[in-house]
C-alpha cells in the first residue's frame, strides 16, 4: 500500500489530499484541502502550502488532474495563472513518479473505481453500470466535459474526449430560434454554448429577447440561484431548456459511443440532481428515432461522490502503477 498526493486543479481552486493506493485501486481518500489558485504563484508553492497545512512530509508519488488538455510542453488553463511544465514537475515537486490526467479523464477513472453507492439512479432501468462495454460520462460545469469508459475482461480504459464541443442540434422550432440567435454571437454554436454554467445565461437572454422582455439578471451565479429556486419565470424557462438539451446531448454521445450506460457528472451535475428526474431530460435522452428502444434500456446515473476529481486523479495514478 502506498501513500500518494492527489491533486485536482481548476481555474479558481486547487484541491489536495493524501490517498492510499494498492494494486491498481484507491483504497482510501483523505480529507480535501482547497487552496485558491490566485493566492499562490505556482503549483509548487501551493504544493508546499498543502504540506504545511497538514503538517507532514508529502509522499513522493502523485496523481494530478488539470482542467486542460494534457499535451505539449506547457499546460495553460483559462482563469488560472499557473504555467505547468510536465517535464519539470518531478524536480519541482520532489517526486519519484506521477500521473497527469485531464480533469474529466479523472472523473472517468473515478466512475471506474468508486462504489455503486456514489452512483445515484436518474432514469432508464435501475441496474448497475455495465461491467463489459462502454459507459459515457457527461459533465456540465464551466464548460461541458465528456469522456468514455471502456471495460474489457476485468480491465478498464478511460478515453478523454472533447465531446462537449459537438455542434448544437435543435430538436424543435423554439431551439431553431435559439440556434439562429446564438449564431449572431458565435461563429460556431457548440453544445457547450447551452449545456454549461454560462449556457444558462445565453438561454435566459435569448428567451427574454424572444418574449420582448427586459433582461433583469446578468450575474450568472445569481441567475442559477433564481432558476433553481423558481423565483423568476424566464430563469426557470431557461433551466428547463438546459435540462432538455443536456438530455439530448447525453443521448447523442451515448449513441456515438455505443454505450451501455451513462453517468452525469461535472460541477453542475450534482447541483441539479434533485430536479433532473422531474424535467424533460429523460424524454430527450431516449428521443433517437430508430434507436429509441435501445436508448430506453440504458441506465443513467449521477455521480454523487463529494470529490470525484481527487478520487479520480488518485485512481489514474493507481491504474498506471498497479505494482505499488
């Protein structure tokens, strides 16, 4: 059994914890420490601050999830001042070995290793995710993340994708109007322009324009609060359109992956978990024409683990180092 540092780096916060891994699996995840990236000039300084916070020498192994594609000599994130050079990490963090993974790839590893108790049923048949075949993972947050989990003969493989950037596909006349309105703002309208945190603002503003009503809310965080509480009819209408589009996109990706199960994740996934079952999500998820019967036989879950990024970063390391 080996102690490792597990890290989940986003635009605003970096989360750290100590995990225990054994024979390719995460067996324990310690308490998370959250540090604001703006308060630390680099990952190395935040790393040292974490060590001081827990008052111990840090292990020389690490799983690190980063909210950007893991490619090239330099990794840069939106809304995060840190510049990460993978070739220099071992020296700067005093590591013997480490695994780097995209933040949504980490969620894929978490889905592969967490207990079923952290996978809450949403729609479709109430049965576990497949132990053979493909599971699609979709996560709305600041953007729209997507990954594919493939299980074969007792092993699993996580495939990181940019599925959130597929084209938005309208399914009714109202969404045709939404697409035309968004085309005036963006050269290309991807699913992420609607199925994401900022996407709710886009929907709200377009619905107000269609109704000839003034826009009364411009702060995205406040808009989400109003929509979730149902205190504003336009915000509530935008949220329902968000749910419809999330169902459609999740179904499209599952169809493309020939999935046997789907997991909704992301920063917004757990936040909307109570409302999704009572929305139009399930109807749009299965509305795939000749494949409707197949889609209706697919279990759809929501991941409820409090730290899927940290757990997943540790799981990615464990998967890469089964000898430890």
